[in-house]
C-alpha cells in the first residue's frame, strides 16, 4: 500500500486547459500579473482578448468596491477591505501627473490637460501600465487615435462643454452640448456619428448637472438642492427615450452648511457613490437606488489613507481589466 501511494505521489497531474481557463478568469489582476512572470500558460492566457473579456465580466460581479479618486496632489486607488472599511493608496506614476482632467472607461483611465497640445496619459490601475499618447498636430481639432497615430474624424462636432465630465456607456461617449441650446451629445466611437439628446427642460445653466451611468443607462444628477433633496434623471431605453425623474433626499449632514461641488459615480454593485469636499476633508456616501426601505438607502463610507487636507476633483468607479494601455 505504501509503495502504491509513493507511485501515485510521483504521478504528474494534468489539469485540462478549460478548467485552468475558468479558475484564472476569477483571479484578481494582481495575482494574474504574478503568475504571468512564472507561467508561460498564464502569460499567453492573459493576452487573449476572449479571456480578457470574460475576466472583466467576472470582475464586475466580484464583491467589494473599487474607486479611483482624483485628488489635487495625486491619484488614489480606494479598495474595500475586510469588514467594509475603505482604504486609499497613492497611485505612483512614472511621469508627471499635472493633468487637470480625468475620465474612466472599461477599466482604463485617461488624464489630460485641456486647451493644450500636451500628451494625454492612459493607465490601467490593475496592471500598473501607463502610456503617453502621441501629441496631436493641432490644438482644437477633434481626433481619434488609431494605433500609434491620430487622424481627423469626418463628423461635425457640436460645441461641447469640456469643463463637465463625460461618461462612456457601451461604446458611446456622452458629453454636454451648448448649442443651439443645452443638450447632450452622444458620440458612437464605432460609427463615428453624433446624436443630440434633448434634456427634460430648457435649462440655461448646467453648473449642478453631472453625467453618470446607472445600470447601463444614461443619467443626469441635478445637485441643486431643493428642500434638502436633489433630482436624478434617467434616460429610459424606450422608443420615446423619455427622462424618468427620481427625487433623492440627501443625508442629514448634507445641509445648507455644506458647500462645494459634488462628484459621483456608479459602483460595480449598482450603487451611486457621491463625494463632496467639506472643511478640508471629504464626505462620502453610498446611495442604493433600489433599496426596499428608504431609511436604509444611504450608507456613509469612511476612507482612510487620504491626506489630512484633501480636495477631491472627481471620483470614478473602477472595474479590474486586463486591457492594455501599452
């Protein structure tokens, strides 16, 4: 019996590739990057587009919250630890980070300086890959990057409000438009065509408006407080494409004494995360739009690891991806 066990112990165990594929597709990016250095199989696997797509879908269902903060002195990755506490860590760039604009799509983040011809930077917080895009030939042209070069699109771009953050949903970029009246311009990256979406009113001031994704739908948060409440407008997927209004009563601490702009995003578990600056610190809350009981819709998020005097420019939900920025 002992001899048989020894023989079995020396037997080489082979795990089918499809099982390895399934196991690896559930691992966090950090683990895959470690295995990539020691395993030829993993190295080739993470480069496959099919594996990357499946891994990203699994990442969206993984418990916990991942956020990315644009702070005045740098960028912070925020993850939920055991026990529900949020911990922030400074994201170290290999090049200058003096960029005043930032946006996120498909797990990649882009930072740039508007009204200049400086290079924009794309980076993947999970793989730590960073890439500076080639500089455009002219400032003010609307260009799309193809491989290592830029080319001019054939679309006639409306006058967009670049001071307001855009949002990307299913390959369509949404940005506020200012002419002939305030609206939302929708740019399909694949077809390179524009569509203008009218708002629910003829607003003449968009200062309190913020674009956001809500469960795959375009939405606008109107942070203009009325009776300690603000509005969330969601564009329904219907032939008429009507806006549906949701009135959100703000947390008790967000009273008239709290000033400063609000930034928001949709977390991967379907909750709206809102953050605002207050007395050199921040107030961060999570709102569950579909909670059964209204009093349980708000949950305060305490983020440790940020500087004592913090000024947040933007908050972004982050889903891990293997997509390369290189």
